[in-house]
């Protein structure tokens, strides 16, 4: 029977998880395969998403593939729970109290600058904060925080993050030459994420800000499967092409049961350097529609400020060095909202 179970497992590698390039086997969703003497097959799957449409698509794909095996008579696919009802299915890295994932479905919208300033802004409020850069192919935290120091390992396995502006930080960029590209396939990226989520000695953090790569790919799915995320923040610009991807990002977090704190509208407008009048560089009607359709608030509207970009290139967070800027004021508003959400959580638990 073992040989036939392996045949079933191998053919299930053709079943992709909806919306992703990886298959359900490489994701670890296939937990058990049973085959009897008559050719009946029972497949047990553990899927993190409760999205019924995704489960139905996987069910259909699994049955279609397994039917290709000539000896198969009947197929049954079971979805089983990760843990008993009422128990948490996910975890947090040791020493981390809360996790905030900063995401953008499209690149180039200023997500990493906001993630860095959010982590520094939380530290300025007296919280112990850290930032984890999961953008393997375009790590920017070393530049944005002006960090050139390399992390160390006290035991040859676990890694101590480096610190800047009172914030603990980890990025693959700390280990690379700035001009060296990362040319990896998906499994290598997932192995690094597993190390990042399990082998970094964060010690005692009130908040870990995770700077996600652009898009809705493997890193986002693996993170949501492995970690309990308190809130996601979606960063976008008002351009229609960026906002189309925001909808995909919202749907991704919904399917992965990750609560969304709100949307940050970056590069929302600029003030004319000559007359001081507000200029809306991009139309914003589509964002208002998204806000209404999904009932997810826009929690910050950040203008284009050249000084913010210049300081970012120097590795100087604006909330630390440009405290009177509109950018810094909007980041402070996000911190206010986080603090308010914490207080509400405490009230709900009483």
C-alpha cells in the first residue's frame, strides 16, 4: 500500500493552492493518505483558510488528479482541523506580544518607509518594538535604518537582531553585499521564513512590525499559516492601478483570517512649493469606493514630502528627525489607533 500512497502523494503535487504557484504538498497541507485493497483512497488535508470557495477548488483539483491513477476506484477528501476547537492554531515568535503586518499588493508605494517609521513611532511611545524584513528579493530595512552591523548568533543556531533607534531589526539584507541579487526558488525562501519566524531571539517585544514583500505570494501565505497576526495594514497610492491590487490584498487577508486595521494612503497629495496650495496628484475616488465596499477605514493620508525621501535615503526615520512633518503626524495617528485598539481588546476581555 505504501507504494500506492506515494503515487497519490506525487500526483497531488499537480494541485496548486488557489492564487499561488506552490502545490498543496509543498505547503504541507496533505497530512494523511489511506489506500485499501480495493483501490479506495482517503486524503486528509489541513487547510488554514476557511474560505469555502478555496476548499472546493482544492477538493475538485485533488479528485481530478487522483482519478488519473488507473487503479483508483473511489476518492474521499477530508478537511481536518489544525488543532481541537477552541485552541489557537497559530503562534507568535517567542518573546513577541503583538504582530503588525505592513503590506502592499503593489511595489513602490512606500510600504517599507511606513513600516520602519511605525516601528520607531511605537518605540517613541515607550513600547519595545522590532521590525522584520521579509522582502527577500528587495530588502530595504538596512538602508532605511542606516544599519551596517551584521547580526550575531550566541549558539550557532539562533540569531540576535541588530538595533537602531531603539528598534530591534532583522533582514536578509544584513547578510548580503548591497549589489548582490537573491536568486532563489520558492522552497529556499520558505526555509528562510521558517528561520526568521522561529530562530530570532527577539526576547521581550511589545510589537513586531513585519515588512512584507509586495504582492500576495508564498511569503504572505506562509506567514499567515505560521503566525498569529494581530493586525494587517495595507499601504497604497491613490493610483487606480495600485488600488486594483489593494482589493486582492484585502481578499487575501480575509481568506487567511487576518484582521485589517486599515489602509494607509501614501503620496496622497502634495503642497505646491510656491503657493502652498494642495495638489491632488492622483484621483482618489477609487479608494473611497474600496473603503465603502469593504468597510475598512483609511487610517492615514500621507502627502508627498521630498524631505521624507531624502532622510529615508540617509537611514534617518522621519518620526525621529522630521517630527513636525505631515508624514510624522500621520504615522503618529496610526500609533494612536493601535493604542486605542489595544485598550478596546483589554475591555473586551474583562
